[in-house]
């Protein structure tokens, strides 16, 4: 056998071996791909069943072969809620857990809009920890839920004329926080308080100034006005207020006083609660 024939034989052996190796290699890849696809299909069914179990508060879950990270997330589901905990590749769950516990996080990294529930919760958490932040929220944000939340915190300390620039209902809590303010009558004109709340305001005004001044302040609140008139034994004024505003609540007590029967207005109110 000459050298050229010998070389040809070796080339043939190499090519044959390469062919066989390539055939085995690609067969292995095809088998691996087939098994991977088959395992993925099984995992999809497993995690689907796991989701159903978690939604139904069941602990009947199985561990998938491949989709382990996804399954770790699924295990945070409980009914219709997610119970955030530390999960690999789902680091945001730690931040969500902090938010649910009332903490404030650096939320800008998630690029959420201000109407996003997590964004709103983060701002509310900060307002609870730092009430002075309320003024910034009122100026900075457009979200109505956040502005309203901030308003009821800010209004407790703000000047009454500034408060009245906003079109939010004036609550009893806001009124009581300004009970000694000289502009209180302006606030009372805007307040939409229940009869019980009006009387509560009157009780807080009682004996803080001279009676005539107090009656003038409470005038925008008919129930409070009538209460204070009865408290100071101004029976004629009380009768006028009760009749003009049809305050049936005080009618029986007024009849008692008009007939000379001594009765205490606070005891009367207490007996009707």
C-alpha cells in the first residue's frame, strides 16, 4: 500500500468516526430536547395543579423538575391573596412584604404609576410615619385617593382659609382640631356634620368664651346651636332655633322646660343614645 492510499484510508476512518460521533451527538441532543420538552409539559401541569391547590387553601402541591423558581412563587399564593416572602428570583416580594407591614420602600426602581396600588400604599405608609409629608402629596400628586388621604392629615394643622380652598368634606376631627381658631365659623359653614357631631362641637365650644360669642360661633350648626342655647337656659332662643329648623330631636326636652320642669340637656341626650 503506497502512502497516498494509506492516507486515504486514514481520512476515511476519520470521516467515518466523525460521522458516527456526529450522529450520536445529534441523537443525544434530540433525545435531550425531547426529554426536556416532556418534562416541561409535565411541569406545566404540575404548577397548574399547584396553583389550583393554593387558590383552594390546599397543601396538595408537588415539586416540579425544572420550573422550581416559578413553583416557589406559586407557594406564596393563599386563596386570592399573595403572602409575600423571600423567594429566589422574585426579590420584589420582600419589598411587597415590607409594604404590607406598614414600611416605606424605595419604590422608584419599579417605575410604577401613581395610581398603582403598591405605589399608593407606599405613600400612605409614609404619611403615617411622617404627617408633614401630607402637604407635599397635596401639591405633587394627581391621584385623588392620595390627595384625599393627605388632606385629612394636613387639614388638622393647616390654616382654615387654606383648608377651604379644597373641595373635601370637613370632618368632625378637622373641626375639633381648630376649635379655638378665630376663623372657626368659616369652617363650620362648610362642614356637613351629623346631628350628633354638631352637638359634639357645641360641647367643645361650651365655656371657652362668653356665651353670646359661643352662640354666634356655633350658629351654622342648628343642632349644636340649639344644644348650646338649651345649655345656657336661653329657652326662648332655643324654641326659635328648634322651630325654624324643625329639630324634632329637641321637641320633648323643650316642652319639659317650657312647662317649668327642670331637666339637664346632657342627661337627656345621654338617654336618647
